[in-house]
C-alpha cells in the first residue's frame, strides 16, 4: 500500500485540470494497489462500428458526437456478445490509463458482498450491518439490514448535492484531505427515516458495505477484490483503491482501473456472474442486484424515493427495459443491455457536472439515451 500523503492540494474538479487529476489519483492520495491478473484476458475484436450520428431523448433528437465531446469523454468502449466493437480514447487517455471510477465502484463492492455471502463470511442480506461492523452500533446504521443498505434505503439522514459545499457528500470528500477516518464518519450518521422505506442515494451506505466486507472477511477490500474478481476476470492492468489515513478503502468511489477492466464487470453481469464456465458471482445475486423488488426502489416517480430511477443492490435500473447501469459522478458508466447483449463502459471528466442540482448540469439521462441508441444500432 502507498501511504504517502501529498502536500499537493489540486483543484480536483476545476476545468481541464480534472482530466489530468482523474488519471493521476495515486499521485494525490494514498492508495492500495491491485495487481493485474496473472493471466490477463483481453477482449476479442469484433470490428469497429460507427456510432449513431443522433439519438432520441425525451422527444428531442440529440447529436451523439456533441454529447460525447460536451461530457469530456476520456474513453468509450462498446462490447457486443463479449467482443469489442468500438474503443476510443480522448483528452490524453489511452488503453493503459487508470481512471477513477467514482460511484461505479459501488457496483464492485456489491459484487464483493454477494461473494462474501456465498463464501459464508456473511450470513444473509437480512443480517444487521452492525453484526459485522460493531462500531456502527448506536449510529443510523445500528440494527439496519444489509439489504436496506444495499438498496440505498438505510434511513440515514444524507444530502448528496455536489453543488452545496456543506452537503454531506462534500464533507465526506474532505475527509481525504483532513486525514479523518471514513469509518468514524459513517458511525456519526444519524437516522431520519425508517430503514427500508425510502430510497435515497447515499455514498456512506456503500462505505458501510465496505466495512461489513472488511470485518466479515478480515481482509482489505482491495485484497478481497484481487482474489475474487481481478484474478478470475483476467483484469489486464493494475488497479488501485484510494484509502484513508487508517488504511480503509474509499468504498463508495475510490477504485481506479483501465476502461477495459471496468467493462469486464459489466460483461460478468451480462453473463449472469459466470465466465469461462466458472461462476464468479452467484447467479441469484446478479439477478437480485439488478431487479428492484419493493415499491420504494421501483423505476418511476414515487413519494418513497428522491430520484425517479429504480435501484437494485448498488446498480441503477433507469426503467423497465431490462437495462441497468453503474454510474459515477462526472460521467463514469458501465451500462448493460441484456436483450441486445451489449456492454458500454465510459470514463469522463465533465467539468460542468453538479454545478447545480439542475438536470442540465448532470446530463446523465442523456447519456443513458445515447447508450440505448448504441445498443440498438450494434
């Protein structure tokens, strides 16, 4: 593990600087390295397709090239039936660039929870999270089911507004600079709603999942990830995971990897958790992870959710089309369309992301519409 704290204080989210910062996180923060697989498994080529020139979105026709440029895309990879049919890098990134995942990382953590249950380290999703992370007893997470945390329904009070410098998510992010424990921050959260009744996106919920896996397995997340996913999936390059001053991984968004290796998680889920005839993530876990099963996590506008999209176990389910995705701030994606047999991975450094809570400062829905159009055209 790299434990050096840098005196550099970059403006991580400032204009063109963040393109560089997003690929140089190991020079900014301490990290734990995840060594590439002993037998890397590159994708076969399926030829290079042309992306659609335009696509529909909420009754409008949008220009694909303009959206890709506007969101400051640094890498875009399209898989059809497991073969690479489009791969492009921009703004100085290339196929070897380790780029930060932000909240795409959450879907990797979810897979580790499912594997830990299969391994017997965790009993079931019905268990309270403080059974495994006792430091959470007495907090918002005391007695809360693992399932409710997986579904972003812990009931903890939380504000994930990136435009508000005093929001909970921005206070959480400053822990890296302040040298404060992520675990201690999670234990300081207070309850607001009954668990399992309201879907509110909360990055600390994912950190709690990381705490559960670390305590249940007795291993760092990066080490468990290396054994359970990195090696069997044949990840082509080293990855790294940002850690806090105590060595705990930033479970909600600190994983860094190359674009092809992000796409491998999508392909694994497309194939029901199996690769090469070997079940890596339990099939039932994959299904549960991308299938909302209660009214408060179903797609659509509802009083029991802060956002209109559906949610599974740390995977977004935008609608009832069958597609699902992992989404990270500033334009990181793993999009999976099982019907089309398509996986799309995208890294970006969209400088206008989260300038305000207005949709035009996110462009997330527009990018999902683009991915759907690509899947339909392949």
